C-alpha cells in the first residue's frame, strides 16, 4: 500500500514539474509545438497541461477577485482615511503657511487617490458582474424551488382528489 502511495506521489510530482516547465516556456513565448519539442513530450499532453493551467488561472483569478481584492480594497481605504485624518490634524495646527500648503496639497492628492480607488472601472465592473452572477444564480435557484413547490402542491391536490373520489 505504501508503495502505491509513493508511486502516486512521484507521478504527481512529475506532473507538477512538467506543468511548471510548460508555464515557464509559455512565459518565454514558446508555442505548444516548441514546448513539446523542448520537453520531449507529446504535443497533446502539452495541450492538456495548458488547458489545466488556464483553468487553474481562472480559479485563482476568481479567488483573487472574490476574496483577496475586497480585503485589500478595505485595507487601502482604511489606510487612506487614516492618512487623511492625520494630514488634517497637521493642516489645522497653528504652523507656518508653507507647511499648511503642503498639508493641503497632500490632502488633495489623498482625496484624488481615494476617488480613483472608489471609482476604478475594473473593480466596479468586476463587482457588478459578480453581483449580477450571484443574482442570476439566486433567481434560478428560486425558480427551481418554486417549480418544486408547485409540483408538490399539484401532487398533493391530485392525491386529495383521488382520496375524495374513493370516499364517494
């Protein structure tokens, strides 16, 4: 049993190594034929590896958009707000005009950055797509549940009618 497990681990390691080499060569601009020739592996295997890598990339991007990006966005917003707060404290202190002007210039940049972050088209577009996807999923689920409820009610009604017919 341990020998089978060891063999499977070795095979998995070989596949992982091969896929990492395929990715490395893709990054360098190689096409499937060149990768197959370089690694001395059949081209269909390279094609399958590329498909696997693309699927992994899609999943990683989805995870990034759904999990990491919102957290990083909040961290950035919190940081910007804290910097703005501290800059306002500096600007409102009785200090020389030059320092006040620098503080106001920094506030201006901070607010511009905050506006860019909150109106970034890519982030908003991805967020809208995600929400729309979730809404579509919920609508489909709701429709399926309503359909199931209707079928159940219809069956119960038919059963009740059958019972009433037998009672007569």
